[in-house]
C-alpha cells in the first residue's frame, strides 16, 4: 500500500491501468472514496489492454485505488491524472493499493 499524496476536493481524477502483453489473465481495477463506496468504479483489463475509470474527488475522504492481477508475476502500469494533469505513473504487479487524501 502506498500513500501518493493529497488531491484537492472537487478535482476530477482519471485512473488508467495498462496491462502487460505477457500477462496470461485479466486484471481488475477498482477505485472509490472511502466515505462513499456507492460511487466506486471498476474495470476489467485484458492482457495487453488498458482501461480508464473516472472519480470525482468531491468529499473530504480517502481515494483508494486497487489493482488485482491473478498472478503475482503479472504486471502493468498504473497512471493517475488529476484535472487532466499527470500525477503518478508507476509499474504495478500482483496486488497493489494506492491511496490519496482528498482535502479542501
């Protein structure tokens, strides 16, 4: 689990998971605010593919992003943009969780 920083409330956040061509299984991408799980988003990413989900960081909360590959050796790249600007982009594998604090 990695704390990635602070996101200002009312920001538009886009989260993209790109899966490696070498993966044998699809991966799951999940994202949501801890105070409002009803607004959570998810996507299934095929090997070699990518999917993006969007979250409105509109509450004082924690934004939690989870990536789940079936096998710990499977990899991909996770990219987070805030209001269209790149924020973080790093390799991920196995199961990974990124967290941001959404604050005024």
